[in-house]
C-alpha cells in the first residue's frame, strides 16, 4: 500500500469525527460567534490534542479576521498550516548509523504494541540489508519469547531469548554479546510492560540500561517508548513516568488506525516534548511508517 493510502486510512476515524466537522461548524452565512469557536475547541479537545494546544490554536484563529463565503475553508487552511508547523521539527531524528550494533531498547506499558513494533522495524531494517538481532528481555510473561520469535521468523531475522523467569538484564547482556560477535547492525531489546509493581518495572528497565552500557559503553543508543494512541491522556501520564524514570529518546505511536483521537500527536509534542518517530497503522508487517508532519496533516484534513 502506498504511504499516502496508509496515512489516509490510518487517520480516517480522526478525520471523519473531528476535522471533517469543521465545515459543519463554520457554515457559510452563519455569524462567527464565540459559540462556533467553543464548538471547534470541544472538537479539538475530543481528538485528544490537549487543552493547551487547542486553546492556542483557537486564539490564533480568533486573532485573524475570518470573513467571506468560505470561512470553513479558511479555518481548515490555517489549522492545517499551524499544525504542520508545530510538528515539523519532529522529522529530524536519525539513528547513529556509525555505531555498530545500534542498540534500541523498546519500552512501554503492556499491550501498547512493543513486540509488534519491533517486528515491523526488524522487517524494515532487514529490507535495507541490515543484519538485525532481536532480544526478548521480557522474561516475566510466559508467551513473550514465543511471540517475539514469531515476529523474527516473519521478518527473517534472528532472535535470542531465555527461559521464563531468567534475569532480563542478563538476557540483554548476552544478546548484546551475541550481536557484537555476529556483527549485527541493529539490536532491538524487547522489554516487559508489566511486573508485580510499577516500581519493579522501572527498576528493571534501569538495570537493563546499566547492563547494556556495561557491555558496550553508550548503549542503548536509543530508547523507544511505545504509546497506544487509543489510551489518550492516560497514555500520556504513563509516558511521562517512563520518560522520568528510564529516559526516552523517541516515541512510536501505535493503533492510530483504531481511534478518532489522532490529535494525541499534538499533545505528545506539547506535553511530553518527545519526538514521534514512527506511527503504527495496523497489525501487519508493513503497517508502520515514519512520522511525517505533512502526511499527518494531509490525513487529518483529506484532499481539499
Ligand atoms: N490496529 C493496530 N493494532 C496494533 C498496532 N500495533 C500493535 N497492535 C496490536 O496490539 C496488540 C498488542 O501488541 P503487542 O505487540 O503484543 O504489545 P506489547 O506492548 O508487546 O505487549 P506486552 O508484551 O504484553 O507488554 C496486538 O494484538 C497487536 O496486533 C497498530 O499499529 N494498529
Ligand atoms: Mg510484548
């Protein structure tokens, strides 16, 4: 499927439920009253864009004199431009390609899509001719290793794991050892999303970091936080905790296809200040795309 189609499909719900309704609010002939702005504000907040950025966008619209026959069109164009401006600086990130292996640790609450995202990224890297290794440092959940192995098979890459109950930091250490010995270009470290307590989880993730750094100073070179777009503001609070405790360098936002709350992209930027690097738009191997502000805005507003 083309990138355009993926974004178009991935943002279909957000577009239908939020951004397509701008035309209903600012109908031609209607007086441009406070009420209309309130309706638009409610829509933006409903999309999970967050209160702060919604108010900021509305203020900007108010400061511009809207008039003429096509006010809705004007509003759409202004929002489109501003949202794109807000998000454009997101696109600059690249991996340290000079480091070998590049170690990417993948963290996030259970069920957000960590393992799936690793499978998709493994496939993309494999297609670029890179040697990829996956490591299962989730030894808490019994089926975690098998699930990662299935993805490894699909992506045609190698995977290392140990028995359930093994020390996850030791798995990570050994995996990095193996990655170095085998001359891998990238090592993805999958981690648990849930332990007995949240404190345990954070401590375990910190320990994995320390041990990776011991084996290869500077590793992990990137820490990818996987966030589920359908969990809205709740997901943002979790993200904040991971960012404070473990450290996060980039975000993958999954399940955008399953929600009308695509405004969450703006909230992540505004409230967390973290770059969204990848967006998941389905369960298949190909359904992960690099974040792109222009494509995102195109998907939000559709073809005009
Ligand atoms: N629609 C959709 N579903 C997704 C996406 N990413 C992941 N999923 C689904 O979300 C569910 C959970 O994904 P996992 O990859 O197992 O999540 P996890 O974070 O590894 O979960 P734990 O290992 O339990 O912490 C699976 O059913 C995936 O197919 C996405 O971008 N879109
Ligand atoms: Mg998993």
